[in-house]
């Protein structure tokens, strides 16, 4: 169970529920404790009745403690000055919010909460930096920015302030979630850990429309066919002139519009629509009644404009319409294009919408079962599970679950205790003396539980524990360093600086087995511990340990294959998911070959081919995309060896095309001056030269055999120096390919 603080841009009881409330509820239903912080206000208040009512309501609530709406879910209205986003008012609001939030978190006993914010101004209100030392005052273990709209493109917003604050926020938080591919593309430049999850629906709620509830009384008298729009009616996103033109030319259709007018844009005018007899503006309807309205709609509409705002939006109503079973006609904005199998998408002009609506009324659009299946895949529960899995892989969820409280302890201590405990904690020499006996170690453990972690002590203790072979104890300190400080320096040195490791092979295996078993460290570090352990197992020629390593690597690879963000990862070299997956493949291939397991190696090769079909190397981080080419070509090359051994022409050409794509990527101009230790381009050239010679159309069996043997050698070596060098080393690798070298009936007949 983790603790989440959801900093929203809408009040909990707002008449239109959006991502903020639904996400908080789904986090709570996933088993976590949630504090929902109501809107701080993004724009100056307007002098209209609606804003006056909001201010009065906020003034009444701001002096109240958090109210519990469900066990483990609290709603809180913070004390802030409306519109105070600049200058002295901003400084006062920052002091008010941070002080009162710290009090609320202590009251609720939240430990190391994870901040989930929708407010692009969050960095102006709160300190979000991870703790780098005991004196840092951030109250959050990590922070997530969930960007659901291009907010500064809305009317009346302080666009420059929001855009500048959002850029800084994205650079500061640990993870960014976006609801549209265009938002992801624009924010990924600011934060490599930027992931795309579109808007979803409360599928169970809107599926009630499938049971044909009685039509609401105001709808019963409206003639069919009924074309319905549900949502906020604002002129900055809806194409109201196009809708009016369509209604004029199709007087036999009834246009039903549900929702508040001018919710975000007070200048919205619907006079032209209301003047038409076949347009029925029904106003805001209760959320619970929406399925009954949609049950009696013949077509559901999303008549959006094409502008900066809609280019970056994902309309929430899309999957709600589908969950209700309605045929959908929508503007073809970028976020909806991947879901064309469930709706009729068209440009925002009257003729295109006319034709699409006519098709939907004739039943020529996507069938009902297809619409419902698509809706069932996109629910708040399923999306939240995927997002939480991302946080778990980043090592952030455990920090919000098990870390020490980031708030200073308030418990009373005796004067002698206040003097002795910091001294014992901070002095490495005293700790070493105290740790020589069991009682002393228990005392240190108790002290560690009472005081913030001290980086200097960790820096001295972890190497000492590793030198003594106390790997489990070292892991505990590494996990604490990550959870409380966001540091993993020692583990990074062990993984990527071989001189920091124990000398003995069996000690390295024991060390990395222990570190790889962690459930709290980030996935990348845990997986690379498994990789190192696997190579050491192969070096020790321990079949049992190699098989255990294969199982562990397979679990990591399976999770990465299922992650939709893996083929698009923009993180750097050591944290890049695509590179991590390729490393798991390459390590597993080495183990399969060392075990002379032809079937396992062949399956792995085909698995890599399937992943490459989804991978565009130009989409992931540039330097990383070059660094992974050698391992990727190794894993793909096993398919060429398998194709030679089994005379599988189709597999050969599939492997050759994939290898050629990687070879060409390694030789792209942007990699000309790249400084890396390995010669990736030279390796790619040598592999492709041999793969071309394995072409089944070639008549010379000896040439194909020699090229295949060279390819086998390249699966273990960085390059082939010359023929004599290759002939000398080939006997050392041939036992790994024993299964490939056995005569195959198809091979002999083809030859």
C-alpha cells in the first residue's frame, strides 16, 4: 500500500467529473491511501456568478480538516489566496500550502507520499526535489505530472506563466503521463520518462446503457434519429458553426446536446444552434443519468475543431460513448486515430460529418461487439494498473510505500538521547566499534529507525559490508539510500565498474544474486544485476544457475515486451527500456548457447524478430539506439543460423531484413562522431557480410557453411581479425552450436 497526494485542478464535487477524480478513485480502489487536494486555481477569478460561488464555497471549507469520503480516501480544500500565482501573493500561497499540507500529512500519518499532480504550477507552490541530504525539506518521495490537456491553450488562462511553469515541472518530476501522442512528443524532450496513456472511461457505469433503461422524460418527445453530444459546450474546442450548418441541411435529424455552456469559455455563444428547431440544448445532466440518455441516442458525436488545443487533447467522452454501445462519429484528431476501428473519424466539415452519420445510421460503421471490446480495454482500472506498473519499474512505488516519513518526527526525546543518537549515527568510527557485537548492531538498527538517513554514513558503510561478504546487509542500505535519497551510486559502481566487484567469481555470483532479488530498487538496476549474474554463471559453467538466470531474465523480458512504452523509450543508456530488453535477449542467448540449447536459442531469436517489428530505432533515445545495435544484431543473427540449419527460407529473409535495418541505423549520419568503446559499425558490417553469404539461393555449400561458422563466432566475439584467427578460435564455440550442426533432411536436400 502506498500513499498518494493527488493535486487536482478541479474540486471533488465539480459537476463534471474528469481524470482527476476518477484517477484518485482508481488509485484508492487499487489498495492505496489517497489525499485529494482540490483545485488551487490556475487563472484569476472572473467576476461572474459561477466563480463567486466557488470562492464562497472554498472560504467555507479551507478551515476544515480533510473529510473522508471512503475509508482511505480524503478530500481537502487548502487555504490559498484565489488568483495568487505571482509575486508576494504567490510567496504567501506557497507558505500557506506547504505548511498546511505538512500538517495534514502528519494528521493522516502519510509516510513518504508520492505526489500525483495535474497542476502545471505545482513547482511554484511546493518543493519537489528528492532528498539529497537529511536537511532537504521535500515531503514527497517522488512526483508524477499527469498532463491531460494543453491547458495554456484554453481561453482566459495565463498562457506564458503556465507554459513556463509546466516546462520546469516536467524537468523536476520523476515521471510524466500524457493523454495524447502529441503531448507525449512535446514533453518527452523535457523528461525522458514520459509515457502516453489516453483517456479512458468508467466502463461499468456507461455499460448500463446497454440494458435499455427508460428514456429521460425530456428526451421522449424528441423525434428520431437522435444525434447526441455529451460534455462541456465550449467554442474553443467544439466546431459549433459546422454543427449548425449540418443541422440546417439535415432538418430530419434531431441534434441533442447535453452539458454546460461556456464552462471554460464564457464567450461561447450557441444562439445560432438554439434558433434551429431540430437542435435541443438540454443543459447539464446528472452523471448518474448519462447512460439513460445515451441508451436512446442513435449516434454519438464529437464535432471538434482542429486547433492547437484539440491537437493535444483526448476527449473523455470517446470511450464513454463506446462503453454505452453507441456508434461514434468524431473529428479525426491525432489522439483518436489509433482507435479508428471503433468509430467513424472524419475532417471537421459538414459534408464529411453528414456522410459519416448517414453511414452510422445505416449500420455500416464498426459493429457493436468491436466497439464494446475496444471500450473494455480502456477503463480507469486497467489504465491505473499500467501506470502503477510504470512507477514500480521506476522504483518509485516502493518509496511511497516503505520509505521513512519525509516529515520531521515530532516525538519527544530526552536530552541525552538527542546528544547520543546523532553522534552514534553520524560517526563511522563509532558505528564500526558498535557494530562488532550483536547488541551493538541492534542499537544501530534502532537509531537508524529514529533518524533520517545520513549519506556520508552510507557511503562509508556499503563498501565495507561488501568487502566482508555481508551482501544482504549491503542491499538493505542500498534500498534505503534509493527510497529516502534517490541515490544508487554504489550499485551503479558495482554494475558498470568491474574494479569495484569482489575478485572471486563465486563471490560475484552471490553478490549479484542477492542484489537482483530486491523488489525495491528500480527495474533497470535489478535487471542488470541479473544480467551480470547470468554472465558469471556462464563463466562458471554452472547449468543449474544458468537455468535459474534464464527464468529470471525471461520474467523481466516478458514485462518489458508487454509495456507499450518500451519501443518508444527516450531514457538514456542505462535506464532505456528497449536497451534493457535487448540486453536480456542477448544474455539469454548466451546462456542458451552455452547450454547447447538449440530450441531455446531459436525461440529467443523469433521473439526478438517480433519485438523488432514494433521497434523504430529512430524513435528511442539517439545515443542509446546506437549502443544497442551490436547486441540486437547478435540476437537477430541466431535466426540466420537457425534458417541455415533448418533450410527455412522465409525465416532467413525475415532475419536478413531485420539485420539490414539495424546495420543501416548504425551507419546513419548522426552517429558519425559518436564515441563508444565498441566498434558497432565494424561489427554490423562483418555480420551482414556473412548473412548475405548464407543466402539459400547460393549453390556453394562450402561458402554457406564457412559464412555460418563465422556468424557463430561473431555471436561470441566482437570481430573476426583474419582467417587464421577465426580458424584458431572456432573449435571453442562449435560445441555451443552442436544442435545446429546436426544433419537436417531439408538442409541436405537443398544443398
